[in-house]
C-alpha cells in the first residue's frame, strides 16, 4: 500500500534554532514529491516539487531535499512567522491524478 | 487576481439535508479536485475531474456528488448519505491531471458542520 509518513508530528523551536522535518514514503513509483505549508483555517500553500533523488530546492529559510526513501525540509534560523503545519505529498507513477498526503508536521517557532 | 475561490467559508447542515460547496478557478486549469481534511489525518481525495463533463471517484466518494459543466467550476454536493460530513473541504486544480509532476494548487477551504 502506498504510504507517506511525516515526523515528528509536532515540533517546537526557539527563534533561530535550525532543524529538519522528515517525510518518508513507501510507494510503488514516484512521479514527484511536494511540500506545502498550511496556516490554521487556510488552504495549503505550495512550496516545492522534487522529482528525483539528489535534487534540492531552496526558498528563503527553507530547503527541501530528496532521497529514494525520504525527503527532508530543513529550516534554517527560523522566525515566528514560519510557524505552520508543513505537509508532504507524493504523486504516484500509477494513478497520477492524485496526491497521497502525510499527516503533516505542526511547527511552532517561539520568539 | 488569479486563483481558486471556494464558497461559502463556513456552512452548517442539518441532518438529512444536501448542501453544495462552490469552487471556481480562473487559472485556466484543466484538472480540478476535491479533498477532505480531518484533524490528525492527511488530505483524502473525494473526486477529481480531468476535463469538462468528466469526473472520477477518489478514495472516499461515498455520500458525495460532483458536476463539471464548465472548465472553471467544480461544485461538490454533500448528500444526506454522507454519515460524517463535518470536516474542512479543499478544492484544488492543476494544469492537467496526468502530466508528470504538475503542481496541484489549493483554494482557501470551506468548513462544513452538521448541527
């Protein structure tokens, strides 16, 4: 069964304290891996797409990386405004019409 | 502004009622989707449509219905057959469903509560 698991479920950091969020996947074939940011009561906001192992993408304090089994979202020197839930999703080779989502990591950055 | 507009933001449904959630996009996207989000669970696909006048069931289609009469619009009806409809509903769209890696963009969501 295709599965996406994110860890940790919740993470609390101090402002400036760097860390990483993990997204591991067990799928029959990967067409792409997506990261989204979701604020409370809002729709997910697209951050990155990664297509192949070894690929990296950066945006401000965020950097996403991909291996054959997992993806990491690294956050460097975070600020309180980075607090949100971060969602990982994979698009499968078969049935490419949908995304399979993980449960998300709720990130809180304390000032 | 280009984007995906969902309405209403908040909706209350009485037992036995059907309700319809609206989704309109002006991104000229071919594919549209409906997802459901429950606390502690990942987003789950209800229905998707790759082209006008065509749609397919997702993983949790029971108790829901959709139509795609226009490219811009993909309304979702939550019927009385849906036993646990209280959730956050998200509409999304992409350039084309089947092309490799096309990003799916989301609307702001609609909260449905059964009273």
